[in-house]
C-alpha cells in the first residue's frame, strides 16, 4: 500500500485526479494540505481518513505527493515534497522559472525519486497517433504548425500574479509549449511573442507566440477571449495535414483528423473521454516501476519557452533558446 499526501485539494485535484486516485486500491490518501479547505475537502478527509492540515510541515509521512497548488507555488511545494523523500506528481505548469526547474530535476535525480508533470496530452490517443504519423514522414516535410487556444479562468487565484504566475500564457499556452515540440520531436531555437496586457496589478490576457524550428515555424495564439476553452492544433506538411481538436465538453480528450493534400480523410480518431490519465500514469510508475509520460526533465522545455515568451514580449525582441536536444518521449 502506497501512502500519498495532497498538497492542494482544489478544483484541479477534484476535476482531474480525485476519481482515479480514490479508485486505486493500492494507494491510501493519508494527508491533505489546504490552508482554506472547502466543505468538499473536509468531506474528502473524512472519507479517506486523511489528516487535514493548514501547513505542509504538518503532513504525515508518506511515499508520494500530488502537488496541485496554485502555479506560482509549485516550485516550493515540489521542493518540499522531494526533500521529504516523496515521489512527486505536479500539475502543469511545472514551475515559473527555469532555474527552479533544473534544481528540482537534480533533487529528484539525486534522490532517485519518481517524478512527473501533468501534461496529459502526451497520453492522449489522438496526440500519440499524430506523433507517429509525423515521425513516419507521411505528411512530408512539416512546414507550418498553428495552435489556437481561447478563453481563460474568469476569477480566483488564477488572476493574481503572486499565485497564478501569469495569465493565459502560464495557464494555457504552457500546454502547447510542451506538446508541439513533443509532436514534432524537434526543439525550437527562437521565440518571439506579443503579450496582451491585463489590468493593473492583474495577470496578462495572453497573446501570440512564434516558435522557430529552422525551416519550420509554429504560430501560437492564446488569448483569454473567444470560444471558452477552445483548443486546436494544425500541422501542415507538404503532402498532408493533421488537425487535433479538443471538444469543449471534454477535459482532456482530443479528436485527430489526418487529411491528404486533396482533402480526403486518411484517418480519423474521436476524442477519448476521461480525466485521470496522468494520475493513472503516475500510479503505475509507483506500483510497477514503469516510465512516466512526462518527467521533470521533459517539462523543462515548456518552462523555457514560456519564460522566453515573456522575455520577448517585455523586450519586443526575439529570444534565443539554449541549444539542448529535445527530451526523449
């Protein structure tokens, strides 16, 4: 039996992790850290017998931790969990600062702890199939990628810079910063972005990010307005096109459509419903020793891209990225 503690127990946990975690008969929730617990958190503590605490230092001993606190607190809470010797799954975005990310990678490596970041698109059937098609060369050389993300959270800690870290770039574009290089199995070399400013004292409203991959470019649009929580990716090769789209009523699943140059459909996959993929992936790693879909090291590129996007927007210049190979799948 693996003992797990929860650092954060809000909407993210209840939407994406709770059902899968509670269904796992090999795992027991022994502690919950939440400084402002809601009635549902109190109910979860009673249901699981977990100790509910106001400070992370009060958590009982455990084998693993799930970090779902606000974005800007991920680094400190993940460091705390690793120093306790706990295998750790942290929701996306991994961290706000690349130096924090490197430090956490090294801490997890030195302590030989299972570590994972909740980029669930790497486990999606449609996204995985798209990656296979691209790698096979069936699209021909890929020349252009376009992504569109519309809508963002309307209130709460998401809109406070000290907790949310940033607006739509931090909470939404970070997904594309992870999945696009993963799909292409290429690393971008430059980032240029334009940021839509938010209200004084508030987070940004997203904006536009261009990634350069040598002869290939990716144009990313991510703003807080429009069709709420719309997500799509278009990958244009010289002999075909792949469209990936998340239906608005699903939390994670993506539909995939591969079209030939003449517009005929070569293959299509419906979106797969479900929200607990990344949790199940982490639990398999704990119980069976299998690799996770996205390690801390794998997630570093997403941190670097979003950090470079903010830097580019602030300076109104393109930002170079370090010449480091793309992480293994």
